[in-house]
C-alpha cells in the first residue's frame, strides 16, 4: 500500500485473486462444438456498469462523475458466491464445453472472445437475455457490466443438467444462442439482425495503435539531481522514526485487520512478512465428477506477494518496471519460494499524451525483462488508463503480483529475528558505488525527510539479483537461515527495524527482539546513504552462530556477497557507524510503525 499526492483524484485499488485446481480441471473460455447451446447464467442484466471498462479509461472531472455514475458496477458478494458454487458444480459434471465470465464489455467480449478462441462463430438473441430494467436497447444489453454473470457453452443434449443445477442454487438462467461454423458473431433482437461481424476481428485482429512516444521533459531535471545540496543526516534515530511513521512504510495492519485473512484455516504466514503463505489442502480443490476430492496428494505451500514502487517508475519507467518485478520475486525468495507466475495491473494516465505513452511503453519493457529473468511469465492482468484529473495524472503504477511454490514446509521463512545471539548477515552489496546517488534517488528518505521526489532510482542488475534469490533459497534449503527480509523502501535501517518489531504472536501482542549492528568499517560512506539508501539486490538474514561459517562458504560458492553485520538481542536497535550512532528503544519504534495509519485515520 502506497500513499502519494498523485492518487488523490484517482485512488487505485488493484485486486489479485488466486484459484487452485488440478490440471485436468482447467476450463477454457472457448465456444467449442458446432450446434452447442449457449447459456446465460446469473442475475439479470441491468443498466449498472454500462460501459464500465470504457468509463475506467476516461479522464475524471466533477462533470464526468455525474454523467457516468451509472458506469460503476454494483457488486453482490453473496450472489457471486452462489454463481461460483453453481458453476463449480456444473463443471464437475463434464457438461461444459466452454465458460467465460462477463467482465469488461459484458456480453460483447464474452461472446466474441469465446468464438474467436475456438475458431467458431456464435449467435445470440438479446430478447432471451434476462433483463431487470425495462426497454433496454441492444447497445445497453451488450455493453452492460452487471456483475455475477457467466456465459456457458453446454454440450448439446445436456441442457437439463444446467437447468437443474442453477435452479437448485436459485439462480436465473437462459438459453440465449448457439455455436456456429461461420466464424461470425451474430446478435439478434426479437429476430432482427443487430450485429454480424467476424469474431476474430473484435477479439484478436483489432487494430494496434502505435502511438507517439516522447521522453517526459521532467526526466532531464531528475537526471541532473545530485546529493551536493543534501546535507548528510546528523540525527539518524530521528530520521528512522520519521520513516517508520510514514504511511507508505508503516505497518498496514489497520487495513488487513478489517478482513478475515484466516479463511479456511489455510494461512501459514499471515500479512506482515515479506510474502503471505497459504497451504493448499485436499479440500481446497474443486470436487471431481464422483463428488470426491480425488486421490490423496501432498499438501502444497504457495507464497504470494504484490509490489510496485511507483515513484521509481515515475523517475525511470524502464528501471522502475524491472524493480517492481524484482522486488516481488525477492519477497518470494525471502519466504523460501520459487516464482511460478505473475499477473500485472497497468495503471497509467492518458496514453494519447506522448510522455505518458513513453512511461507505459518503457515500464512494460522493464516488466517483461524482469519476468523473463525470474522465469515468472505474466499469465493475466488488467490495464487501467486515463487515470488523471484536472490536477494531473497518477504516477505510472504497473502493479505486479507474483505466486511462488515452497517445496518443503521446513523451508518456510519469515522476516523477523528469532533468537538472541543469532548472527545478522547482509547478502548483497551494502552500496552500489557506481550509483552517483548511492541508492538515495527516488528514496523514501528523500521524500519523507527532505520533501524531494526526484533523482535517478537505484540501478538493478537482473543477473546479480537472480543470483541473490537463488542463493538465499539455497541457504534456506540447507537449513542455515532463521529469518530473511529484503531491503527496499527506507533502506537498511528500516529493514533492520522491521526485523526487530514485525512479529505478532497474538492479537495486539508483538514480540520485540533487538539487534546490535556494527557498520564502523563503512564510516567513509555518507551515513544517510548507508542507513537509508535503497540499493537493490540486498537481503538481511539471521543465522545461528554455529552455522555462520557454512552460510558464508555457501554464499561465496554461489557468487553472493556476504557481510556480517551484528547480533540479535536486547530491547533496542543499535547501529554503530563511527559517526552519529543510532540507538532506539523497540517499544517506541513499534508504536510509531504499528499505529501510524490508524492514528492518521482517527
């Protein structure tokens, strides 16, 4: 969760949903089978959500808010649950040839896309579509985005099974059309022809825009920025507290405590560590046609993380895109997981503006390169453009969600320190000495302490980053790591503080454990860069003293930089740097970090 003035007129909410099933249970959104009937299932179509996807991609003004109020979809979670359960029951029967939800553009997209994927045609009659508003036009019926609706292609002769299941769940259904061999999307209304167009032309062969792209003018000033005008910190403890209380860094517990993150009792690592971890149990899967969950299988543990530092993307779209992917993958690595796949939410301003299209193009290039490096393909996603208002566009925000697999539950790792006497180690270089800004460009420190949103962000070397991830997973698998936490927003000092204060052993009951860090060997560096610089490719781990030598030898073998920082213990975080030392009581740090957002919301 990030806070920035650019979102004041266009707050973003990106939602990631993960489902699980057996490979053989995958259902395709394709209209297979000439002559197969097409069913509409779910609540009736209304005028709510009319052209909602188009509305989501328009500049917002006070005037447009009044004109477009009907474009906002009205969701009904209970109805959604009924539709989901009914569809899962129907899929288990084997009567479904294809299925797709009615999302953006409603019936328009679901019909042409299912036909295009199968290489078939589709014909529907709008007079058969359940409607809850009188006198709806074909345009409104086709483009309504009323929620909780599905388009199902049923195997001919098995229509009664659909009817029985949806009647059981007390859900509307209607047979609205059939699959053809024409390749055409044909729409009729009371028998009158409304649309007759090749399905592929809409779904797959629409024109591709090659819009003008121009580097934003502000980037020239960003690249000119130096640290010469920024005085080094003389009050590092004060600055650390300031950063821990900044909403973008502070604990997000005020948000996540408002929903149930223990549903189905599968949560292994709850919100608050680098990645959430969920156990996939036998009863997590859809049932088979015989009503069983199938043969026994080994429980699986999956890790989930979501990231995007939009300020980095604003200051360097290409590098920021890479960093969004790398930080997500780094969070998974810290939890012991290997990335499996990615989804993205591309949130940008008006792409007709050449400078914003440049942001979009370059950040997507960075995302793509990052996903290739970590073998985490983008399996789906969402695009939201025109996120701007009279005050200007949002910062470019290509949000990345990534899922990883942990083979052995013994490898599940969390970010907080575990026991007094453990040795604290930094994997990766302390500072990138080839970065003129020493990791302070675009940093939380510059924004919070100096009020500056500028400077070239830290560089990211994907080869070195991948080595780091492989290295920490190898150390975890060898049983040498007790905790692992990535260095990101706020730099080394914030990451160390989070390792000390982020564990919750019960509701409102933190377990605080201190640390003593010795950085005197690095006192020639700027203290603000050493403590708060956001150099990429760094992970803090803790190891038992008897495993220190083995961990160092393995890291060096894998080509990962290894530096002993200090020890775990006490009730304070102390960082000795040879100059202005930092010392702060954990109770104070935790209070600031844990309660910052809650107090701001009072």
